[in-house]
C-alpha cells in the first residue's frame, strides 16, 4: 500500500515509516496540516495516517477539509491516550477509524484494510463468503458446507468480522471495537473464549479449522478461492 | 466558667448588646439629669417666692403677707404663679388659687384632678406660716412638662436610630464576611473534590477580602501548576516509555512468530506475554488519568445500569465458563442514572473480571444491580478465598494488589479503575466479607 503519514515529530514519523516498510508499505511523510492537504489532494494514496496535534491545520481540520473536497481516501486518526473527545470529534470530521498512539504497525495495517473492505463491499445484500463458509448478516444466518451453524449473536458477529476481513488479520482491539463497542481492552481473554466457541461450531463435524491465530495480534480466515 | 463567643455572629450580637446597654445608660442619665435640673429650678423659684411673701427672717403677719401677695399678683415676673393664703380656720385671706383639698406641707405635684384653671401639670409648695396660717404657692408647669416630654422623645428616637445603625452595621459586616467565607469554603470543597480549576470569586475592589481571595487563588494556581507538572512528568515518562515498548512488542511478536517450531519458541512466547502485560499497565494508567481528569463528566447521558449489567454478563459468561466458574446476573427492572455508558460498562467488566481472575475454578460469581434508597448498588459477590478485611482498602489503591499468589495475573489497577469510575459518578467502591468470599459493591447516587 502507499500511505501518507501526517506527523510533525520527525523521529516518530521515521520510525513509523520504517515499521510500515517492514510490512511492505511505501509511505510519504507530511510534517504539518497544510502539507498534508496539498499532498493528499495532489497525489493518490491508499490511506492517510493522521496525527491530531499538528501545526497550522490540526488533524481534525485536515480530515474535514479532505472530505469537503470530496477526497474519499481512508483516514485513520492517531490520537494521544486520554483524549476520547478528540477521537469522537475526529470520527465526526470524516475520519474512518482512530488508533491510540503509539499504535502497532500490524494494527494500523489491519485497520486500513478493514476500512477498504467496508467501502468496497457496497451491494452484497449482507451475504459474504470465505471458502465453504457463507454468512448472511441481514438474516443472521451462517452456513458451512451446507450445514447451518447455530451461533449466538456475539459469536455470529465475530464470524462476520473475520469473513468481512478475510485474508487479513482482525486484531483483538478490532473485535472489541466492532463486536462489543469497548474502547478499552478487558483483562480476561474474552476474544479467545468467543473464538473457541466459533471454532467449535465451524468444526463440529471434524472439518479443518478455517481460523488462523496470529499470536499477539489477532485472528484471520484465509480464503484461497 | 468563662464564656467566649466563637462565631462571628455571636461576637457581633454581644457587641451590639453592649452598645445598646451603654447607649441606654448614657441617654437615660442624660434625660434624668436635665429632668432633675428643671424640677430643681422650679422648686428653687417656689421657695424664693414663698420667702418673699413670708418676709425676713420670718416676721410677717397674715395681713402683711396678704398685702405682699396682692402686690405680687400684679407684678410681671410672678404672672405664672398662683397664690393662696388661708388663716387658721381655713378661710381664704388672699390669693387666686382654688384647691379642693390642700396638699401636705412641702413640695408636691398636682394634675388635672386638682381642677386648677388652665393647669394640667402643676407644682405646689405648702408652708405653715405665722398665726397658724398656711401659704400655698403653685406654678403652672405645662411648659416644663412639654419640654420634658420632648426631651424624652428626642432621647428615645436618638437611641433607636443609634441601635438600628449599630445592629444594621454589625449585620452587614456579618453578612459580607460570611458571604466571602462561604465563597472560599465552596472553592475549598470543590478543590477537595478534585476540581483543581475552581477559584474564589474576586470582585476587583482590591479590598482586604479581595486581596485575601487573590492570594488564595494564587496559592491554588501554584498547587494546580505543581500538580500539572507532576502529572505531565508522569505522562511524559509514560509516553516516552510507551513508544519503545510498543515497538519492542511489535518486534517480539514478530520474533515469536518466526521462532515457532524452534527451541526459542517457549522463551519468546513468555517475553511476548510479559510485554503484553507491561503495555496493559500503561493502558490502564493512561485510562486512570483520563478518568481522574474528570473531562468525561461533560458527556454524561441517561444510562440503564441494569441493561449494562446484562450485556456485560452475556459477554463474560463464556469467559467464566471457560474458567470453570458459575456466573449469574440479577437485576430488578431498569436502573437509570446519568453517566458515561462506556466507563460504566468498563467498570462492570472490571468488577466481574476481578472475581474471575482472582478466584480458583468452580467459584460461584453473582452480579447484581439493585436500588437502595437514592443509590444504585452494583455488586459482584463470589464464594472464593476472599480478602482479609484489613486489606480491603489497600487493594483499591493504585498497584495495591494482594500478593498472596504472585503467579496470578493482574497488575493491580482493576479495582483502582473501578473506584475512579465510581467517584467520577459521585459514588464509591467498597469491599465486604461475603463469608466466604468477597463482595465488591459500587454505590452510585441516582441524582449525582
């Protein structure tokens, strides 16, 4: 992916760029809000990583200006901890997601991919597939290889998240955000407990486990098809 | 026993009382002195007139006295006096005074009842004179009495005005001082409650109260700045540490992935778990600072705590089951209050997680929400090993984890966060002995 990193602190920007390069992404750095606006409108990026505290125009202003100009690039806000209001204002201003600094590069990558999925999947009627698994979000129905799965609400939502983001990792934080609407990380292994139940349903007839665990990051469903 | 007034009001009351007593004494004495002087002057004149009628040294016969009286009645300086001279049989010999009955010898006052023409306040001097006769001289004191009455009224009005001025002044001083002290007390209370930005109102008059308020505010500014410094220093340190830690975490996670199926795998997995825990502590600390900052109060909205308990219960049931615990949720209808739904959710999650994590498998854990008077009580009760009563306060303190079994997970901030969230909502967390086990109760006021 080609990313625009908007960050006024040169050291943080350099580290972020190098971390993202390790994951195979090219980044361009904009040191302030004005430069970010120029770059983002003049050039094509797969996503913008936007720091909130910026000289000249702050991150929220940049997000709003980009959306006003019809630029629909995925925007992930990077905010300091303890500033929930800023996060909410950022989302209102047109950002697609927010992360608390310092965010792990895999988390950033996973968020960007999730945004791209959300925007790409416009008219699928709520039906998504990954291999032999099919879910209908609208009808709350999950089927594997013709067998209807009996998944309670939360487990079903987890499966939907995995399939929506198939072939890329869904992090624990993403599950907490989308399934539970938690803006904190619980101390117990809630995600693990639920994944175990989803797996039990998916593999009730001894089928192969479609969910891959990415240790320390999250889970992924790989669809070779 | 000595009485010393302590309150400003008591001091002022005592002060005004003393002033009133002193004023009453001074004004009273003033009146009595003038009143007596007037009366003495009247008596002196009556005595002098009598002496003139009787003659020197005490010689005059009845006939002589009658002649003198007749002469005086025509004299200008005696026009306001009335005379009567009776012989020993009680027959009038001379004079113009008509009295029903004679007053006793000496000075006496008479009024309307004496029925003397045109006199309502009179003073009479009765003297036995030669030949068994009786001389009566009376003066018309109406003018003196009117002056006396005016004098009394003037003293009374003066006294009332002075008392009102003193009492009003004292009241105004008490009111103003109390108002300023109340304003300061309100500020102190707010600061004690955690609102360090609260200040004593200053009206810009630069009077002593204003100067004191300004000095007090300057002290609060200083404390606030020092606190902010400490907070910022702690935050800076945390942020400085968190960036490298987050990068370390990324690298360790990558290492752990690459080390799969190598002899290094167990070690790298352990390092990853440790790094996770350090990052968790940081996240909890930052969260705590955010909550203690109090900014989230501005986003309070109506929340059904019973609903929160049910959704959290639903979420944590599989976790409790995986830990081998029996978990139940009891509520009694909707339980509304004004709060931050995200924080209340985290609070209930932390309470239940605390019970799951710090008890062995097979523990019974019950989450309940009930209304007790004007508060909502959110309680998590377990029948696990419990916590000794003397340690109840310690575990709520920051990092106050009970280190009975050091291999148990937890960084000791769970209950601190619960307490901070409870306090943000005007409530508190308390721990009780559930005999056996622990009961953690958060009491939140329904109207904060």
